[in-house]
């Protein structure tokens, strides 16, 4: 399939696009034991007969005090059909979570991973394993935009809603809208990774440059 993509996507066009939402099951992780079982499942999916990348992202409760940053609240990790939401202020930085972040066998993809890694390093020390940052991949096809919303609109003609981005991620109970937002962000990273991989390998695209 030949695709037309833009070096820069007009943000004004995004409002008119259909909204995309994660279509699978969402599982909230609250304890160290649940963390261990979830990590075991995620690594088994990534290491099966047909290896699958995992999409990752983090959420942090916004701070409105200059110079102050809250601790990361949530790590979301998605397969094509399941997303685990690790509520880190409940689970803590467990050995299983450390092992997952240091794993070198399963591809983990995300956007602006340096920021995510820095946030997670505030919880505990680890040596990042096998991660791919989409912001580096997009340069190979000439895309200059770096936001998840613009990239998804450019590649798929759909909108990722950002209405929950500044919500309270430390709330006692996450709302259904928060859960869907978090899962969608992680899952769409998989879609972008697979589409960029296809475009890079086949070169079947036309890049339209907008000044």
C-alpha cells in the first residue's frame, strides 16, 4: 500500500478526525504479586513464535508549582490486545518491574523515551534494556513532528484524545476515561512502530513537505 505522509501535520486538521481508542482489555496492577504475573505474561507474549513489540508510556500527576515535578504515577504497557496499567505508587519499584525494564529480548517501543526513563529512574536504578524511541524512527521517513497525536494523525488519519492528560493520576481510583487514555497512548505506539517499519522497509510512501 502506497501512502502519502507529511513532514509536518497541520494541527488544525486533527479536530475533524475520528477518535481512536484502544480496543482490548485493560488490567490495573496494584500489588507486587500482580506486577510479577503481568511481567511474566508480557515477556512471554514478546518472546512467542511470532515476536510482538510492546508499547509503553508513563503518566505523572501534573504539578502547577514552578520547578516541582511529581513522581511518576503510572506505567502502561500494551500488547495488541491487552494493556496493563502499573500504578507505581501502589506497587513500588519491584524486582519484577526492574527485570522488565532491563529485559533485552523483547522490543519495547514508545515516544520520547528519555523522559520516561528519567521519570522511572527516580523510583529505582536499572539499566534500560531493549527500547526503541519512535522520535528517532520518524526521521528516517522525513517526518519532523514529534508528538504522538500528530504522528498518529499523519500516519492513520485518526485522532488521539488528550483530554485526560492533565488529570490526577494519583487518584485513589482511576476513571474509565483515564484508563482508556493511558491504554490508547501505549497501544498506538505499537501501531506507529509497525507502520514506520513497513514504510522504511518498502519505501512505499510519498513525503509531502510543508513549509
